[in-house]
C-alpha cells in the first residue's frame, strides 16, 4: 500500500472511531465527546498496531493492559473494543449509558470485555495502572527463566507485557497521581507507559485557571522518562514516542500529547465539548468538517471495518505463539508452569489452609501480631500473597520475614509503599485486577479515611484485594483522637460488596485470614494494637463460627444477649460471668463480620438474635448500625464522640467501654 493510501486508511479508521463515540454520546444525550474526538489517533495506534492482546481471549495472562484513566471518555474505549473484535456488538454502543447495557457511563471491570479496571474517579485509573505494572514486574521476576544452555533450555518469558494508560489533566491534578507516580518512579516500573492527553482544557475552562505546573519537570523529578508530542494527530510522532518509551526499561514513561479537545467540532478547544453531547447542529458540522456522512449514525465504512478487523487475526496469532512457548516452558520448568497456571486461575494451593496456626489460650496476643504469624505460616504455600504497608510495617506487622524488599529485588514480596495510603490501596486494586497475585496494603485504621475511595473502587470491582488495618479503636491509647478510629467501622461496613472483619482474638484472626483468602473478593480487617485474651479454638471452633459472621460463644441462658466484636468480645465474656453470679443468664455472641452474617439464612440469623430477648451490643466505635440487631428496645454501648489521649485501658474505661457499664445496662434491661 502506498504512503498516501495508508494515510487515507488511517484517517478513515480514526474517524470511524471518533464518530462511533460521538454518535453514542449523542444518542444517549449524555457523555463526553471531546476526548474521543481529540484522542482517537492514540487509541487507534495502540489497538491496531502497538498493543498485544487477543479480543477472543480477553483474559489471556500475557496481554498488554490498557487503562482509560480519564474514564469519562468511555465511548472512545467502547468504540475501540467493538472495532477491534471484542464481544461488544454495535447494539451495545447504541445503548450507551442505558439500563442493562454493557456500555456504562464509565468503564466497569467485569461488565465489558476488554476493560481492565473500573475508572472514572480521576487519578485512580493511573494509580491502579501502577499496581498492574508492579504485578507484571514481580511475576516476570518470579516466572521468567534465563534458560540453561548446557541443558539445551532456551530463555522463557511467560510474563512480558506492558501497561498503557491514557490520562487527562484531571488525573494529574488529583493528589493520588502524586502518590502513585512518585512510587512508580521509585520502583522503576519500566513497562508503565502513560499517554497524557494534554489539551489545556478542563471542565471549568482553560487549565491555566488552576493548573500551571511544569508537568515535564514534575515527572522528571519522579524519575520518569518524559517526551512531548506536539500534534495529537501525528501518528508517526506518537508511534515513535511509544517505541522510545518501550526501549526505556528502567523508568516509567510519560508521553505528553498535545491534542485539541473536540477536534473537528465547532466547539473544539473549549470546555463546551467536555461534558455534554454536541447537539444536532454541532454534530452535523463536525461530520462535515471531517468529511463524514452527515446523515448517518454509527456508520462503519467497509474499508475501516476490514482494517480494524485485522486485530482479531493479529491477536490470535500472538496468543497462540505465546501458548506454544508456554507449553515448552511447562516442559522445561514444570513446577513453575503449574504454579503460574494455578495463580493466574486464582486457585488456592491444595491444603493451604492446613498451615494456618491455632493459638493456645494461655497467653494474650494482639490481633495484629496474630495476623503476622498467620501470614508467615502460609507464606510458602501461598506465594501469590504480596504487599506491604504505608510506612508502618513495624506497627501493622505485615511483613514476610523470609523475603526481601520488592524495590531491591522484584522477586521480593514486601512492598514499602511509603506514606501514600491512597496510592497504596489503588495499586493493590490494580494488582488484584492483574491476576496472579493476592495483594494487600496496610496502615492504621484511622487512615482508612485517606484511602476510602480506593476501597470503594476495589469493592465495586469485586477484586481479590485485602486491606489490613491495625490500631482499630480507642484501645490503641496515647496517640489520642487523631489516631483513634470511631466512625470507621460503620463507615466501611456501609460500602457494598466489601467484607468486614474485626476478629475477637488470635484464633478468630486466623479464621478471618482464611475467610478473606477463600472468599476471593475485597475485604478489610480491623486488628488490635493491644493484647487480647485468646479463645480456646478447640472449644469455640472459631473458623466455623466466623464463617457465619456471628456465633454463640457462651449460652448461660437467654435473659439477655450480649454481642460484640474485636477486643470487646473478651469484655462481654467477663460481663456475662458477673451477670451469672448476679442470677442473670446471658448468651454471648461474637460477630466478626456483619457482611458474612447478612449472607446467612434467616433461620440462622433468628437463632442468634431471637425476638423477645433483650440485647446489648458493645463495640468501641460508632453505634449507628447496631440497632438492626439489638432493636429499639435494646442498648448499644459504643462511642459517638471522638476519643482521648490516655493509656488504652484508661481510655476504654473513661469512655464507657467497660464491664460495669455493660452489667448495669443488662440489669436494667432484664428488670424492665
């Protein structure tokens, strides 16, 4: 094909993508047409020429990942997925943003084939892309083999892919971008390539209103490789920059691409094309400006369809070549091959749960310390467990004792995220979406506020991400109200699809770790700083009980039901014994997980909280939410104020989380 003919085909294919997106927005009368018009050349190059993927096998482990961090441009991605051969028929683009369609307003993981992560809250796609790149680097270090020439084995690289990101000004304004991109530079994520849609416009107007920093120097300071493409329609320049980024193996890359938002439309270069449909007249003018049939919607010329259609054959060929090489890899390295297949299929190793320890009931243990024991006990049989803390490893106890740091050796399983709680949890979500790893991040529970939006995104995606929080209540003590969680438990319990765990002791902690790994969904743990009495595992069968969310520990009688979580379970056990001496027979319930309890059959739930029996809940946190279980006639012992700086035991007593308070309430309830 001549250079002139190729150029014409390129432009036809790009405009096809542009107008599929614009027509989708126009029909829905909702969406963002500006970015698709400006960024279509970038997406066209990536999908038709530069990325490695197979639309017929969207979960192929060694595919390149593409993240649309500026998720408001979702119509651009849906158009590219349709044209390149994913199972996303044109009828779905015609139902953009409608009930029940697979083309929601922002890309959603699990909803649309080819969408790698859920994006839309700006900056988080970029943060998750850092996690995708971390996962690739770690798994490449674990599974790729240099080969042994003496035995005739060649080098094998079952993990060798890139993470591409398209982002906008809003992504780079968000604070998470600073956390995530700083971390990416520190970790030397050479296979992370970010294309920045540098169009000088945000929703409020020109970016100079609020965004004037030197982005190039900023990213160079992060230790990134930075390039500038002056014309977003220059395919040669964009491709040259991407190839240069791929050649830079030790640093992540940022490519600034100067585009025109709403290119070709009467509203080009203004905020008016950012967040609403073009409108009939502007749409007609745009099609006329770009030489497109003005009276056709969702029009795909045959030549463009055939050109984009080559993506399927190309992708199939690349995947089949990888599969052939992986078959050789499994022959040469059978153990590694089997482990790769198991972890990428998200299956647990046979008998892994047998290595979870039981703790003797003779010595109190902080649940954060119990968590560390569990992690290290299963470390070898669950090598996919991977993560770290936000500069609090020594406090959260989330470290593998037999592993080095990832930043020193990518085979290492310990990630030092630095004081970047939001960026850390977004990266954890990205690692989980990548597959092959079960990632976790950890920090103090009160700092879940810093990363709550990432926790919500992980829950929305239902990825297997673990969020480990310690110092879970006022019981942490002297650090005072700035560090003492109060509203956090109920706040996170309110997030749909997020499993809560607040174990009562070391054995419940072991049970909660097992459940968190078995459930294969997003969950958080709230663990204590202070030592807690250990329940007799043989007597109380803590895993069996925890697997139902709430269970009876002691049943002296049903004069009153006492229910608690975490450190307060040992408190209600003591209260029940005092009440027994006073002739009041209590049932003691431990409730490590609201979410799991709500999944149980109604008959079981009624057996725990039967009608007609007075109930008292005890939790060192906000009382909101407990009324569902104790009823209007019940009592909630908790904390609806901020904490105080004092020794943990003193803070608990002074703020009313104590045995005498529970006993007094119980006596009044029973008498009433």
